[in-house]
C-alpha cells in the first residue's frame, strides 16, 4: 500500500492514470501523445505505476497496451475510505472516483480489466480455470468442452444448462492464454440465478461479450493472472454485473489455489 500512495503522490503519474481512466488500453505512443513529457519520462512513470500494481499491461502483437488496474484502488478503499467520516471521504474523492470508474472505457468499448497475483503454478491455475472439479467449487458451474480453439462450450450452472452455437473457445494456449465468448442469457439461466424479467430483457438485447485470461509465470511459485472482459456497449447491464462479480470470483479462485478452501459465496 505504501507503493500505491507514493505512486499517486506524483502529479504526472496521476495524469497518466486519468488518461487511462478516460480511455483504457493505450500504448506508450498514445500516452506520450496526450502528455507534454518525453517518452523516457513516461516509461519511467509507467514502470512505477506498474510496480505499484496500479497499471497492468497486456501484449497485443508487437504493442504493449496499458490498463488501469482496479485491485489496489479496491484495497485502499476497503482499508481507508470505509474507516473515515464523510468529510475525509470527500478529501479522497478522486480516489473513490477511480475505484468506481476503474477501467474500463477502452478502445474496444467498455473493457473490464483485473490483475491478481497467485501463489501457484501456471499448470495449476490452468486447471483452476478449466477443470470442473475446480470451477464447481469457487464458481458454482462447469464447462462442457474440450478447450480446443473453435470448440463449442456448454455452461452448466445451478441446474441450468446453457448451450448456443456462439458459445465457443476463441483461443487456447494451455497455461498461457485462454479466451472464450460469454454465455447466452436464457430464461432458464435467469430463473436459476434470481434474475428478473426486466434485467433479462436488457441482457438479451446486448451484444455477446468475451473474456480472456492471460497467465504469466513469475517464477518462484508465483503467477500473474490478468482477466480482460470486453465487447460491451456503453451503459451495458452485463458490464455492470460482471464488474462486481469478477473481483469476488477471482479472490475465491486465488484462495482455493493457495489454501485449498474457497471464500463464502457473496450475496
């Protein structure tokens, strides 16, 4: 947390975060174009923000895209904002705004990006993302698929089975990268999850999104997991729902892999 506060104390770094908050997923060239700073200076500031886990990077071909990371802001909010009175919360209003708006207006519309660090191996994390014995424990569902790129996926959750030709594996590089389209919002799924008809109608009218998991072996029994969920329209109902769901879900996955136990399911 000290590194986070030190990173936020510099005005240039705050401007970089503001730039990413306005449009997430920018390259170094794009960030330099919006700031009156030399490329080398921007690189140094980004390195400090990345070390504080306020910025995470994702490779797209030859480019490295930078994303605002919600994790440390969430941690600060839980540790500090909730303990102080209204006036002190106003004093941290910019920080609160960063928490609420983290991430996620990007070049592909409204991407959600989240990074976590897990004491495990890439092989075990891959198993946690794909093996029904794991996904049932922390997610409450399982996937029927062979995990080959292009293969169909059937989602089985709370006695509801969701199948659709557009539910497919997009990319599958074991222990490194996994991407698939999100499930169809069916009446059966809505009933099993307590979703009302009005919300279901909104979800059904939205374009199908996709989620990508990037796994980076840091060595020493530690792995960096970056989740990018994108393909949303502005104001998307699904985007609002997954913003609250992913942090809890990934925290439970992390706890399961590190301790063998899962977190209690949130309401």
